[in-house]
C-alpha cells in the first residue's frame, strides 16, 4: 500500500525547495548534500535519473539552528548545531570495485535525553504523486540480529543498491540506552533503512559523544540479462566488506580445548545412553528421555575421525559409535531410520517430529552423506548401510518430485507438514543435499544413475528462486554439490546455483560485533544463523558450514569462481575459529547463562558446546548443551594446525589452506581465500620457545622474510591466494 509518514511527506516537500550545500561527482554518480529544517540529506543520482535520498543526520527536536560545511578528501564534513546538542557528520563518495557512499554521524547531547522515535534514513520517493512501481524492489533486508543491510533495485534511478549499516559502531548507543539492534534496518517502501531503537528507559548522557549511524552503501548499475541477483549480491557484499572496519582475531588455545572436550565427551555420563547393550550419544547433555538419533552419532563421529587421522591417536570412542550404527537400519523399509527402533517407545509426540517413523526430510539425507564419507574412506560396514539405503532415498525423491516437505511418514510417505510457512515451500535446500548424496554415490560406485539423480535434483533447485536456505549447514552442502556438479557437467546453471546457495547463506550472517549487554563477553562478528528465522546462532550448524566451506574451497582449486566467494568463505572460516570457543559455557560468565533449559541440563564446567548464543540483551544456553555439536573442536584442529613428525611445535594458520607438503626442515602449503585478506601464521610450541631455532617464511608476494618474535611468540601475516614456505634451522 502506498503511503508516507509525516516525516517522509515533509522531507519530500522541503527537498524540492532546498539548494545543495555541497556537490560531488564520481564518474556518473552525483552526490548532493542538502540541509532541511530537521535533517541533513545526501542525495545520490546516476546519469541524471531519479535521485535517492539518504539521511545521515536527523535532529529529533525538529529544528537545526546552524551548520558548518568543510570539504574533505572524498566528500565533506558537516557540524550541525541544535538546541539538543551537536551532530558531527562525515560524507564520502569513493570508488573501488563499485562506487561506495559512506556516511557517519556522531551526536553529543547538550542535556541528558530520552528520544522516543527515529525515522528511517532512506527515502525512495521524490514527489507526492510518484507511482509505487517507482519506489523499487527490496530483495532482502535485516532479519532479527543479522547484518544491518538492505539489497534493492530501483529501475527509475538506474541503480541497484546494497545498503549496509556497520552495527558494531552503534553498540555504544544500545549499551547506554539498554536497547537492541535487532531488526533496526528495514521498513516499507518508500521509507526504509536504519531506525535506531527508541531511547525511553535509559537516556543518552549529556556531553558524551555517541555514534548514531555508520552507513556503507554500494552503488551498481541495474543488472542486465547476463547478470544474476545472487552474484550481484555476493560481489557487492564483498566490495563493502573489504574496507569495512573489522574486529581483530586472537589466537585461541584449540589444542587445549580439544583435549578438554574429548575428555568430557568420553567420560561424562550425561553424554551417553545405553540401548540393547550399545552406547549411544545423546543429542543434548543429560537428555536420556529422547531415543538415540543416527544423525547425532555421525555428526560427532566424522569430526572425531578428522581428528584421529590428523593426530594418529586411536580412540575407543570411535569404535563405540560405529558399533551402534547398524541398529538404525530397518530391513522392511530398506533404509536407515532417524530414531533407534528399539527406543522409539520413548517418543511421546511432544514435538511434531518426535513420533515413530516420522522423518524430518534433511534427517534422512544428512546421515547418508556422512555414511558416504565413511564408505569413501574404505569402511565396509558403513558402505553397506549407505548403499542399502539409497533406493529408499531415491523412492522418496521421486514421490515428492524432488520437492521435500518438512515432515513425512517413512512407511506411507504421507506428508505431515508440507511447508515451513504458508507459501514458503518445504525444505528447499534438501534438493542440494540430496544431490550431494547422489554425487557421493556416483563417486563410490561409478553408476551413472546416481549422477542423473543429482542433475534432476539440481533442476528442481533451479526452480526454487533466491531463497534457498532452510538450514545453514545443508545449504552449504548444497553449494558444494552444485560446484562439484559443475566440474562434472560443465553446465553454467550448476555454478550459478552454487552462487545462489551461498548468497542465501550470506544473507543469514551477522557482520557486526555485539558489544552491548552480554555481547561484551564474546566476539560475534560473522556469526551464522542456523535457520532463516532462528533467533540465535548455533554451534553445530556453524561447525558444519565451516567444514563445508573448507571442502568447497578445495574443490574450487582450478575453477574460476567469483573472487567474492573466495573472500567471504575464507573470512567466515577465520572468524569462526576466533568465535567458536565461546560456545563453551566455561568461557562465559555465570550471569550470561539461562537458568531455564529446554532440553537436558547445562553444566557450566563441561567443555560441551551450548546450542544457542543470543543477542546481547538475552541470556544464552536456553536450549541446552548439544552433544552433537562436539565436532566443533575436532573439526577445527586438523584444518588449521600442521603437525610435523619429530618436532616439538606445530604451524597454525587461521585461514583456509591446502596442498600441504612436509620435508626435513620445511613445510609448504597453498593459502586459499582472497589476496585482499591477511591471515595469521604462528609457530605453536609444546614447550616455551627456544631462541636457537631460526624460522624463515617465503611467500609468492612477500619474498623471503624472517618470522618476527613478538612477546616470545613467533608469528606473522600472509595474504590469501598464494604459496607459502616455512623453513627452520638450529636445534630445540
């Protein structure tokens, strides 16, 4: 419905009658600054087409008394004076990959103030009688505490726009006013953008400067028939990301975390249940009422195998988990089941899926994927389980025409819940997960019927549209499946589908650090949400996306993929390593942990990950401690620490790398990700560093340099997308 707020209507009237106080031109982009009675506006137009108005500064008193404009390198700085205080605004227009408009506004109140309302800071209407079609189209915008962004196209302006608020900068406002940045970027056309949460309980303090806006706006031409919304989004997001101020990462003690987590996983009885003489992992700590699930067993087993293959350790727990897997196979259905058949009588139906023989669509394919990984490692028992279940999986795919519902009965294939929401479809990304299972089957057996199934699933994925993601880890697996399918078939559609999966994922991240409330206790930058509507981030899905991105970047070697994809995947990996320790309650203060737990219990001293980390205004751990998230640490250590036989140190790299080669006194590897990003390389000693060892690093770009010693730590930074060699001489 077309409509304007009083603030929008007043702005349209005044903007048409106000002269520019500053003008800038960059290529075909015109920037004009206007001062109205209550606002400072930055107006952008391309080729003299319909302008778009951005509001870096709004004066809630409704009256600007005076202002002062000063030119800067790429724009201008303006001081705005009012009875309530002083606003300091900077506006700049620069060009890198795309033209980018940046504006920042700081406010110093003259008095202690409550501010009950803030209007949106983008106005897409220029005249009172503009048609609705001229406002443009929003493709995605902030949901809950995800990134503060809006991606839109405005044909009348000949522009597509990715508007991004650096919400990290606005944490000070929320800390001072006891508010949240959840859902602050959005709105309805033609008035959209940032609207700070009302300040009604705790006031802004007189004399203390606070940031009210920190916007980064990427401006691109309208897509042509050869471009795609997903690739445009990924490219524009990367263009904003590169110059974006980002928090520093720190070296985390992952070898110690793995040791603690392994001990607690094996020894704590709350992690285990017994059924028919076998031990099975619980989904949640001390949840002995829910039957064992095959997904849980395999979700921990595969990372454990990553760890044992890396370390050379032989762990009895691996055999314990493997021993129980055949019990999940149903000879009548000729398929693995979700729940252990001998314990299904524990299911009471308190949740939709907690009914015997009810299958949540992805819960069939995820265990099949992990069974295929074990089969490709040469495990004969799991190979039999995998191959014996494939015909049933294909039967289900055909029954549902490659469009999987949320819940169905395994014995009758009756659909119990078709859609996640009315009109939203079922579990859209399962088509990609199924395709990956079929590609694995094709790799294992060389039977082309499985490849044909993967291609049919990809065709269905193509019909889904841009909103592919149902569950983050499965969407990441789908992206990998489409990349691998592209490498097999050479069909451009498959590579495009890969990008659509990734674009869907990167719309569900939190590209800001929550530095208010409980958020001050942990890093949150580049966190990923498990579902499109999830109010929290979750350890299990994040760990699996992390591993899937590693796998993706390795499969992408030799393929000309989007540089933006390399960059974003590599950066997610880097920040996950930094954030993941804070899923453990041992790393968090007591008052941050919820006293009420939905499933099982939370034991603060255990190195078992919490499922849920919430916004800074809410406590975390309300869902429980997820045992199936134990793979977190076991997946990180082998992928980022290089062991050298006979040496008392390891090499740590906090970015993705591949092609590791070891010989006497030298290790070489290839950095993945993007050359615009830098990553830490560190020598990690078993014992304190001895100065008679001399290290030298050689890289494609930096040449030959000694590794500096900083605070008795040997480390330096390298960029992505290059080969690195580390040599050492001397004695330990």
